[in-house]
């Protein structure tokens, strides 16, 4: 291991002011919900920070399974369950738009005849 790697490993620390207890709920079909409850360093609840909810599911595509994760703005587990479908649909729409943007960027790349992809001139 190099000195730089040893230093970066030694610099790892836990943010004691940003700890959460994680609970996972699932319908054993398509939905997984994570509830992240803020806690203090001693493990007790920290009511000064909001509880966070994250939805997760997996889509099946021609290329294989695609994990989808999305934040859910909710005040309770029941509210998070109700908002899950819309949150997932929004995340999927964002993924599709990002994929389209990548395709547009790739399609707009200028290809110069006589040069390979590495930028070297090739003589035929």
C-alpha cells in the first residue's frame, strides 16, 4: 500500500452529527422502503432532524435488472407507501432522460476521418 493510500484510509472518520438508524420495509414483491431515523451519537433519537424515506425497486430490462432508488418526501411510513409509485416513476423518467442526454452527447461527437478514437492519425 502506498503512503497516499495509507493516509486516505487513516483519514476516514464517522460524522457523529449525521447518524441515522436504518429500518427496511418490503412488500416482498416490488417495493422496498428504507426509513432513516436521525440519531445522536449515543443512539438515542434526534428529533431536531427529519426522518428520511428512500424507495427502492428493480426493473427488468433487456440488458438485465436495473436498480431504481428514489427519495420520498413523507411524514410517515403510511405516507411513504402511498407516495412510492409516483416517486419511482419520477426516478425512472429522470433515468430515461439522463440516458437520452448521454445518447445525444455521443451522437454529437465530431468524428474526423483519418483519425482513430484515440486521436492518432491513421494512414490507409
